């Protein structure tokens, strides 16, 4: 789902990443799996979570929305909202670990944020990475700043605490 820049009108919905985005998303995954996640600094993190049905460990690479690692709090936008598999898994059981900037934090504390906090996180991301956010919004995989509405694919966000 994407919104136009000047309103909350939905322009189109992309329920899953397309092939190109899927391939691009795999690059940081392999960097982490090769043990070189520290090269990505604090912009990306790898969350290991437990499958709610299988119990198997899964990983997801996420990009910080607001660059808040200095305060020990990391905010991430869950682009596919409550329908994302890793969101459902985190709702069902605690995260196993989060790896960021070469450090691994086991059983990190986290909380799911409300719609207003998600809207602030999106605005923060746009301020930090306007060209990338614009490209993703035009291609239906990110959101323009503003009201999110109640669409089933509206994003949500999560904050991890590194203590």
C-alpha cells in the first residue's frame, strides 16, 4: 500500500515484495550469515525469531527507522504490518536474539508501537533517507508520511531495547 504525498489516499497495494525487492533484500541476509553483519553498522539488524507453529528459528533483516541505537532503543517499521510472518512470530513467542553492529543481544526486550509512533517512525525514515523512501513509495513497498488509515496492510512498528 502506498499513499500519495499530499493525502492519505491509497495509490496501490503490494502484499508481498516483488522479485527485484526480494533479491535486493537477500544481500544483507547473506552479509549477516557470513558473519560480516558489523560491516552494515547500526543501520541494519538481524532478528532471530521462533516460528509460531514449527518452533524453528528464522531470521529477518530489518533497517532501523530512526537511527536511535545511541539511546539503546531501536525502532523498526514492519512494512507489511500485522500480516508479516515475523510480526506474527514475535507476537507468539519472544525474539531469540537481535544482532546489530557486530553485537548480539539475546532475548531482547521489545514492544509493538501504536499507530502514532509508527507514523513518526515513517516520517523519521523519510527525513533520514528521502531518496530511498521515495523510490520505495513509488514502487508500492513503503509509505508516504501521514495518516496510515485502517487498511489491513498498513505498517506497524516495533521497538527493541538493548540492555
